[in-house]
C-alpha cells in the first residue's frame, strides 16, 4: 500500500455517495503529490467525473481549471 492509497480510497467512497466535489478535492490533492498516481488512475477518474457532470455544470469549469493547473 502506498501513502496516498487511503486518500484515494476515501475519494472513491465519496464518489459512491455522490459527493463529487469532495471526491474531486481529494483527487486533486493526490495529483498534487503524485501526478502519475497508480499509472494515471486518479487523473482518469477526475476526467470521468468532469465528463459525468457535463459542461453546463458550473463546478465543471472550476475543477477543470484546477486540474489543468495541477497537471501542467
């Protein structure tokens, strides 16, 4: 188990509870520490959540910008 694993599992549980904003906050924290965490799994889940929420959702723009800031 890696040090970021508990945070990742917590984010997954938050997704299961439809608490997407808290989950994305957790995933962003993970990506700040390790952009390649679990071979890009945290990034992939983050992108999937953004797609799920859709462009019309105002938080999508906010989190997409934050994700871009963290990754680039």
